[in-house]
C-alpha cells in the first residue's frame, strides 16, 4: 500500500514523512520547553497539526488511487496541498518558537501578515479539495456504496474545514473594542462563552468550561476517513449492494447531523464534557433516529432473505 501511495502521489507521502519529523521535534519541545501559550504548552499545537496533516495527506493520496483517470488533477492538487501544508506548518512552528500564537494573532503587522497567509492558504486548499470532490462525483465505481462513501466523506470534510471560517471571525467584543479605537491583538476565537486559553481537555485543549468550535471542526475534517471505513466494514457483511449503499447514506446523514449538533453546542457555549439537558435530549434523538434507520435498512435484508427462501421452496 505504501508503494502504491508513493507511486500515486509522492509529494503527499513526502509531506507526511516530513510531518512525522516535525512531530518528533514538537515532542522534544514539549519535554524541554516550559513555555505556555494561551494556557497550553507552546509545542502542543505544532504536534497536533503535524499529526493532522500526516493523516490528511496520506488519506488524500489514498483517495487519489481511486481517480486513475485524473493524473493532471492528482499532480496539481498533490503539489498544491504539499505546499499549503508546509507553509501552514512553518508558520505554526515558527510562532511557537517565538513563544506566541499563530491563529488569530494580529498583535503586530508581522503576526497579522502570517495569520493572513495561513487563511489564504487554507482557503486555496479548500477550493482544491472541492475539485477532488467533483472528480469523485464524476468517477464511476464498481462498488456504489464505497463510491458514495468517498464522495460524501469528502463533502463533509470540506464542510468541516469551513468551520475554520467561523473561528476566524472577530467576536462581538473584539468588534466593539476596535470601533472604540482599541488596538486588537487577537481577531477571532475558537472558544465561545469564555476567552481562549481557559481550562481544556488533556491533549486536545478543547474547553471544559465553554463552547469550542474546534470540536466540530475536528469531527468534520475526519469524515473522509470515517465514511470509507464504514463502507469497508459493510463490504465484509452479507448485505445486498443496495443495502450497503443505503447504510452509507444513513451513516453520512447521521455524521452530518452530529456535526451540526456540535456546531450548535459550541455556539450555545456548552462544553463537550458538560452537556446540558437540551444537548442530551438532542443526542438521544440523534442516536434513536440513527438506530431506527439502520434497523429498517437491515430489516430489508432479512425480508429479502426470507423471500428468497420461500421462492426456493
């Protein structure tokens, strides 16, 4: 598989290998550098982004193996993605080295320029990913359920990536301060209901006291791994092709619904680890709807099998 991925998109696999080196360096930084930035170790963000970029580039190279008729697109998107991720990681790492934040940082013209560059690169990457989704939509697959898993997974990942735009918007307090003539050092926030840098979950740093858009952002981004895995698991079951396709659509709808719920929960200022009654009720309704829809799809399989036995008799 690694040889296949390298042959399909060497630039993406090389980027993944580079990110593993960055991850090793960030781990060393976590051990030897006591610097704290907005309540978290300075090298935690570079470490998290190195892991995320590694997963993303390897997954995208894997997606490319299902687009054999699009060599130019693969080459262009592969090199563009590699450049984008290296730039992103270079800025995040250099800002950590300086002991300051990379995202939302507009304290100086230099910091603001770096944050602007990051925004432009991510927007360009999102647009590039949309072209991959279009190619997947036009590509024919022998296994329809797997094809839909790739398409819907990519679309949900694109939507999840756009959550970053919600975080980059200045908050009401920041807008009011700017209108009052206050020099802003931060423009944007991932925490809702409290300042960034408060108490967070171990490893992720997600807020334990307020809403946090990073949770929905993370969840949405990983749809491109989750849905294909669902399709691969279903392929090992004794199911009719149409049933597997129905189950993939159910999984995609369930995933999208949970993503929206996470966005709403964040905007309501509710932390992931302390859901309120309304959030628990929504989760219960989501779980029941998913189970019922899945049971109906599987019941169709049982009815078809019973009908087949009677026809044989």
